[in-house]
């Protein structure tokens, strides 16, 4: 029986926030809630926020401005609303959020959202505003309801046939531009057994593809059933054995944690998809050192060669920052050259954004906005041409596609290729949740079009 009270969750930022949003909504189900996409009917509104770049953090405050009206309209109808700020802005700014925005009732950090039901209850009964940004001793994941609890509809939730599974959180790498070690805390790996159980629950809900998540996922070292620490490759091996699961992915990785067994898994594990997101951030050794990345361009280059030797068709993706403090024109051009040399199927690129409390934000070599914008445009033009070229290379091939949702056009369904490209094809809705061979007929800059070959 769906609950009568409603929770609305809006997700900002990364895939881990998408995962957290689902679990936030699910945490309220035992207390009579169900998820809704209609904000006006929600007793509890949660903004699950991102602090990675300034723009992301700013979005939260403009959203809170809009929520004021929603809350007032509900109050006029005699309905109470609890507005919650969760996620990394909550962690970074804490009580400041209450001071800046009177519409907020609750602030809850990414490590304490399992306490949300209790916090909501207290905010309602005690009529006071609450901040909980602790890093509690208890295991957040163990305290949350089992994943088979529901098929909640959460805005921004993962596709039904494909789900995220957070296996590792936090980071102790301290790249000098990054807030993650401060907002998500030190590295923590979940135990293997609880992950295999969660994977099983998700598969029982119809999930066919799992993406294992972590800020530093390939540094995973969770306790195995044998009492030893298991690597990500071993965890992948255990989850790959589950019946009903067809595909596995993982993200985001650090080059220095790409172990031999993980590279070998790309050769040996049939369910592990030929796609790897491996940020390199900058193509100059001087900038990489200033970023505290602890690897050189050449080490990255050689690592890619080993990965390609293990899995020649692997699609590579990356993150790149332009305009890091002190970056010269020729250092930026080194980034362009590395992109050209490696050839990425996909990439995410950003202008450097100074984040409060991080070492790079204190540098007095900050670059003007125009320089960053101009470099970003040049880089993105190059990246777009590489993605287009990669997509065009798929035309004429027959590729297995996991269909996940109905398309915008009537009769069309959309899925993902092994290389994570969206693929559109004409097909019946009963093909959703299945992996089907598709002959690719056309390629665009961001997606493919094809014809279903057999069902
Ligand atoms: N400015 C710009 N981009 C950043 N990223 C992280 N911190 C910053 C920052 N301060 C980018 C990195 C990272 C991705 C998730 O976001 O490229 O890999
Ligand atoms: Fe941030 Fe990733 Fe560097 Fe960790 S490894 S500090 S999450 S950019």
C-alpha cells in the first residue's frame, strides 16, 4: 500500500546524489510516505545538493527562493511542509543555510540522512529548525530500509532497468581543487556481503544493469566474507555471479588506483561493460603536480595503453579542468594534445571554480573568467568532434542494447549500448529491461539510431 504522505526529492549534481536521493525517499516509506513528482502535494521536500563547483551550489539558493511560494501556497491550504536541504551544500554550509534562507526547516549532511525520518518527526513536533551534519558512528547503509521495499518514483531516479549502487564513499586524495574530502569525508568502503545483498534486492526489482559508485570507486577495499579486504575487481566478480544481472559498470576512478586485477577484469568479466571513466584533469605535468594528482601525463598515457591492451574496444571517458590557477596557454595546449592523442568517446570538462577551504582557491594566480571560457570552448569543440567520430564508428555494427524507457516518438524505445551511448530504435514496450541486438543505422553527436535485429 503506497503511503498517504508524500516526499518530493530534487537531485543536483553527481550520480551518487541520484543514488542518495532514492535512499532518502525510501527511508521515509516505513513511516507512511511515498515518492511524488508533484511538489505541491509534498509534506516533505528534499533538495539533495551539490557543492563541487560554484554554479552547482548557487542553484540551491535560487531553488529555495522558488520553494518559498510553494510552502506559502500549501500553508494557505492549511498544510504544513518540511523543507530539507541535504547533500554536500548541507555539509559544507550547515547552519549558514538556515541563516540565508528562512524557508529551510532541516539541514542534513550526506552521512546522516538515514536519520531523516526522526529529524522530520522532530521538526514537526518540536516546531524548530534542525541541523545534522555529523559523521555518525553507526553505519548509514545498515540503518536504511532494504532496497526491495519499493519502486518509489523519485524525480531524477535511476532508470528502472539500470540502477546505481554506492560501494565506496569519500576520498583522501585531496586534489587541491576539490571539496569532496571535506563534504563526503574520508574514504569508506562498504562490506561485500551487504553490497551483494543490495544488488540482489535491486535485481529482484527488475534491475539488469548496476553501476557501482564511489568518489574513488577503484580504491574500494571493503571487508569480504573471508575477513580480508576485497578489491573492486573481486567485488565485481562476486556481483557478476548474480543471476538476472546482465551488465556491470563502475565510476569514478582515479588513475593511481587502477590495479592489475581491475584491468584484467575488463578482459575477463563478460558482464563488465567496455567503458571506463578515468579523469586526467590536465595535460601538463606542472599543473598535475599543483593539483596534487600524484601522477604524470606519461603515467596516464601508459596506463591507457595497458587498459586498451586488455580490452581493445573500450570506450574511454574523462574529466578535465581548464583554467586551473597559473595554467599558461601552452600548458592548456598540452591538455588539447593529450585529448587528441588518446581519443575519448565521452568527456566532461569544466572551468576551474575556486571552492572555499581548498588549497587552490587560495592561489593568487587565479585566471580571468574570459580566459577560462575561451579555453573551455576550444576544448569542448575538440571533445565534441571526438565523440561524434566515436559514434560514427558504430554505424553498420550490430550492438547489444539494454532498453530502458519509452522514447519521445511514438513506438520508439531507448536504451544504452555497452559504450553507454543512448540508442533509439522502433520497438514494443515489452522489450524494456532486455538486452537486444540492434544494427546501428545513424549516429549523431550524442546518440545512435538503429534497427532491432532479433528479439
Ligand atoms: N572546479 C572545476 N571543476 C571541478 N571538479 C572538481 N572540483 C572542481 C573545481 N573546483 C571536476 C573534476 C572532477 C569532476 C567531478 O568535477 O574534473 O573530476
Ligand atoms: Fe576530488 Fe576525485 Fe581528487 Fe578525490 S580524487 S579529491 S574526489 S577530484
